[in-house]
């Protein structure tokens, strides 16, 4: 799940880059982000629940968007992260509906 690594790597930078976020709020957001990253990389889960991870990240992004006085460049980055998370959630939901394991076949190697 490379996109999880990307999002959990970018969010702490964004969170720290917004001076108007209260220290307590920053800590909560960082804790959630770090927890999501730890779960995604730990190998403890045999199959990661993509929807749960994406929903947690979307919650962090929503909390960031709700903060007042965020500078426009940071707000633009938060908006990009939000669009990426929403697109991933949409793709994940579509994949859960469209994938039929009974028709999956090996991909032939390209010569």
C-alpha cells in the first residue's frame, strides 16, 4: 500500500507546517497518523483493511481542513491530500464491488 506510506509521510509535514493548529490537536493528529502508518507497515495484519486505513486518514485530513487560519499553500496541499484519499476510497469501494475472485487468471508474461 504505497499510497498509505505516501499519505502518512506527508501528513506530519503538513500538520507541523500549520502554526495555527493547537499543540494538543497537532499531537492527536500526529498520533493517529503514526498509528495508521504503524499498522500499515507492521505486518501484524495478514490482510490490511484498506477502507479502515483510508477512513482514518480521511478523518485526519478533515480535521486539518477544519482548522482556522491555515495559510493558502498549506490549504492547497491539504486539498490535494483530501482528493487523493477520496479517490482511493472510491477506487477501493469500486474494487470491492467489481472484483470476482472466481474469474481471476494469471497474467501472461510479456515477451
